[in-house]
C-alpha cells in the first residue's frame, strides 16, 4: 500500500525573528514602526556592546546583536505565552530597549537562585558574576524560552531544597548561619534528619559517626516505614516544601535505606568519596560524642596542635608517619633531614599512612586527607625527596610542610 510521509519543517529562527517576519508579511507593522524598531535596535546594540565589552569593535557589535535578539525573543515569548499575535502586539507597543531589559531581568532572577544543592554562605552576587551569567546565556549559549523555563524550574527546586534543609536543621537545633558555614549538600541534611526520625521516636538531633553505627543497625532491623513527628512537622510547611519533603522521604525509603542495608556502617563512614553527601556527621558538640570519638578528636588535636584543618600541618604529619617518625604539627630541620633520608632508603610506608588515617584522623577529615596523600602529596613528595641534593629536598619540605626553621636565602 502506498503511503506518503509529510515532513514538517521546523522554524529554528529566534522567536523575535519569527514574530517580526510574520508581522511584516501580514502587514501588521507599518513603515513608521519598522523605522523605529531599526533605530531602537541600533541603540540597544550599542548599549549591550558597551556593557559586555566595547562598541568600537565589529565583533563586539555582532555579538551584541545576538544578545539583543536573544533577550527580546525571551521577553516576547514569555509575555505572550507563545502566541504570535500577542507577541506582535507587544512588538508594536514596547520598545526593543524595554523588551531587552525585560528579558535580562528574567535571567537575573534565575541567576540569583542556587545552581546546585550545596548549602553555602549567603553572599550577594557580584556584578561580574551576573555579567558572566548573562554573557553565557545571551551569546556563548543563547538561551531559548524552553531552556529558560527548564533552568528556572531546576533552580527553584534547588531553592526549595535549600529552604527545607535549613528548616529541618533548625528543628535539630542547627541554626541557618552555622549550616551555611558547613557548606554541605542538602541531601546529606535531609537524609540525616530522616534517618533519625525513622529510627528514634524521640529524636536526639544530628549524630556523630559512632552514633550513626547504632542508627544504622536499628534502621536495618526496622520493618515499619514511617517517620516520627514528620506528619506534624509537614503541616507547618508551605506546599512547595511539602512536595520536596515527600520526594526526600521516597528517596530515603527506596534508595538510602537500600544502601544502609547493603553496606556496613563502617564502610559508609570511611568511604566518604564513594558515599559523599549521603549523610551529615555532627562533630561540633563534644558532649554528644562517644568515648571513642572523644579520644580520636583529642589525639588528633594533640598531634596537629589544634591545626588539623591546615594543609601544611596535614602534610607535615603525613610525611612523618610515612617515614616512621612520630608526627608533630611543626617540622624540625633534623626531622626533615630524616624524612629525606628515610624516603631515599626505603620509600614511604603506605600501610602506616592508611592505618593512621583510619584510626586517628577524625571522620570529617578522612576523605580529604586520603585524597591529599593519594593524589597530591604522596606522588609529588616521592619524586621531590628522591633527590641526592639535600638542600633541594629540604627546600621542598620547607615549602610543603609547616617548618620550624628559617630557610636561608640564596
């Protein structure tokens, strides 16, 4: 049987060009308005070229034309709802400068929304950050109305996740300002709150690594899939946040609980790179830590002199452990010489480094310190210290570690 396939052509031109073409072909814009559009367009192009660069170079003016078309297209399609007749009416009523500003304002609103699920300090976006985003979406990757809507929805979801995370954390006694300073993923906060509510009828707040061991075991045994207090809490939430909370609960019961049942608590705690962002471990309140946590934290503080979050101190400690020395926060010159000599003689004791990280480094630092040793310090130091020139080796250690001696100027 004969069949005919009709292929419809898709008009891929920017929305502004399609609207203007239709208006001209149907004689819906007269000569006077067309002349005004040309004049407005020229002014807008110069303004945009000046804002993003300079109006004195032809490539900048050509880029500004693309920016103008992108911004006007966005404004026309957004305000008309995709109705071409309504868009033509807007083109008759509003100047290109006004439409361009309308499109840019829409993008600015989206740029102020969080681009991901990481909680961080609330900082006012700089003009340069805003300009960079506008530049990308108007020229480097000209944004369509469909992409704008998708990006807006995505970022609004991120915003709702942020607000829910702050709200849940506050229920557990963690203020918004402190949470922003921690810079942790929303998912880790939501999963941690839900784990506690899933296991404990009277929630005790965020957990340390050792308390997680108990929660993990209880969650594995629990048959009923509900969360203490959550129904009451849910009633106080705005509808948009309820939706996010419902999704978080579903994710916990279907995905997070499966991970809990298939992996040991120790693996989840120690393999931070693999399970990054799954849970938030609270180590800020010493009273909530178990004796094991306290001992580990106290020993780490002693070894690092209270500077355990400083990279140069971490490098000092790791290199001393790797070469058989007792770790100290400050590297003496005689110890630096021993590190160099021991490295040349026997290399690094990788097993000692791994054991030290597992047993003495607090959980919140383990992932970063493992990565520091495996990907940066270990390979680099292995090369730099395999040097017959003692002066060069000591100079490297002086720059990398926290030295206790002054380097002589050469």
